[in-house]
């Protein structure tokens, strides 16, 4: 243990924060984080797990290599199992999904002309599992459906960024760009947003270690957005609330889906790996936004850019009081927009509260969910995140349960939490992306917990 030096805290606030900043500059806060970056998605999946992700049986997985043996991933032997990385799983899905003669669809890419769906995860209170919910959902969509997912971290703390950042991602540096740059509101002169050219916008998306997942990192620069938007209002520009939606719409129009799964096969029937790789970044199939737990001008842009708003919320009394404040404040803001801009169209997909960190063996927590549903019906999800030691073990390394490799003593709890995460994500898919097929995970959860 390092020696502790007794330091008298400065009485003056300015002196205190400067002293604190100086102290933190000398504290090693990066080692653990950088270790995680180097080990990002190091987890490998067994054949059985791969088959489950693809929604097929293990025998069919073996048959799928026939005809594509030259490109089909061989995997890596670990003990008695052959295991596969997320990148190999993505390729396997592309190979199987490009076989158009199959009755089931395995590669669920957006089709030309389809709207780019946007899902925002927001709450007024921190510590509700919002960021972890966002990260799990984005990774689930990539693993389970092969979607090309865009993650926008609009939180200055950039916690969600930590769940996706690898050693090759430019985050937490002076050159990293945030949603501020994407929206064209980095100027503080009060002039309306100046959207960058669509090609410049596209360069702001950074490839993460997760195949098919790109990200716009968070960071302290996001805080400047509130100043920029406030000054726009002061100069008479009122439509600040459309800034993020306008940016997404411009980018989406410039980078629509072009490639279909069948296009991944050449005329001779062979799989075109280069075209598959190019298609992975030609567009996005969905955007998920992780909001800062606040209701600033900048943070209000997220729900107004979204088709669906999901509000992760713990089930304690004090926490639920913040849900009341959040909903009433957001309602007032939207009422003002509706009065001044009657042609504005709010997100028309499903919106709901997602209970989180629920103690399933605690009747009080479960009864709180039941009481909320009795008053609000489907406004409250009937599937929730359980409190779990597994999530804490993964989270302390800024890992999701989908990339966390547990030690021997934690495999059971990790498996239980994976099943819980699958159920929650399957439920969110059903509510926000109903065109995707259900995997049955949420139905199993509901049958077990509610007896339905």
C-alpha cells in the first residue's frame, strides 16, 4: 500500500479544485482502463453459444461451412471446445445470411427506403444502469441480429464510450470528436447549427472493436453544447431541439443502405468477403443514444431525435421521485414545442420505463413494478434487470456481460445475468424494433416471473 501523505484541504473553492486537479493528474487512473482496452471483447464463444446467437442448431452450423470452407472461420481450440470471436461470428452470420435459399432470415440489415430508427436511453438520475443498458442493447443487436449499430455517447462523463473503446479508437484526446461536431454546434457565437458535409459527418463515426458497431464518443466537449444552444436561443434561433435529428437525417440520407444479403454472393455463388466488409460500414441499421442524466438543452436533443425513448429506472422511492420530475419537465418542454412548432413530429415508436437493479427475491421491489404497471400498463416494462454480482464484476472493468469472461467461481452468476440481459434486450427489441423476430427470451422471463 502506498504511503498516505497528510494534506490540508484548501479552504478556498478555487484553490481546492486546482489542488484536486493536480492531485488527480498524479494518480494512476488509466492502468485498469487501458488493460481493458487491450483485452476488449477477448471472450470467445463455443459452437453451442454461436448457434444460439444465430438461432440455429449446432448441426446446421456445421453444415453451413460446406461450400464456403475456404472462408468459413475455423475457430480456435480451447480445451475440448472450438471457440469463435465476435468478428468470426459476424462473418459466419454473413456467410449464412447471404444464402438466399434459406427460409429464415439471418442477416437483418435495413432495406433501401427504410427509415433509420433511433432509440434514446435517458433518465434524470444517475446510477440507474442507463449506460450499461445502452451498451448491452447495442452489443446484443450486433451479436443476435447482425445489425450495424451506431452508438452516440452524449454524456460528458463518456462512460458508455469506455464500454466500446479499444486501443485504436480516438477517445479522451484533444483530437477526438463528439456529437457536438456531428451536430455542427461547436461554435459559441450564437449562430444556428452549421452541419458539416456528410462525408465529414461520416468520419466522426469511429469503428469500435465490436464488428458492425460504430460510435461517436462522449467527452467534456459535450458540455459546450449547452452554451452553444443557449446562445442560439438568445440570438433568436428557437429550433435548437431539432439539431441532433437534423444531423442524423442529413447523414442518413447521404449513407443509405445499398447492399442486400444476397449481394454478398458472386455470380458463381462464392462469398464476397470484401463486399461484406464494405457493407459493414456503408450505413447503420439503428442508432442508440446514451444520454447524460440531466435535462439540459443538449440532453433534450436526444429524446427529440429518437423514435423511442427508454427510461431505465431503479425501483426505490427516492429514485422514482426523479422519474416524476423527469416526466413532468419533459412533458412541459414538449408542450411548448408543440405550441410553437405544431408541424414538429415527435417519435412515434414505443416508449417505456425499464426497471433496473431490481432485487427479484425482494417482494417490495417486485410489488413496486406491479404497482407501477397497475397504474401505467405498458408504459412500465414487465421485464427488468435484476441486481446481480455478475454485472458488477464486468462493469468494474468497463465490460458488458457479452464480453466478460468470468472466473470459475463466477460462471454461474455470469450465466444467470447473461440470460437476464437477453430477456431485457429481447423485450426492448419487441417494443422499439418490432420488425425483428423475437428470440423468446422475454417471453420466458415473463412466464417465470409473472406466471403468464
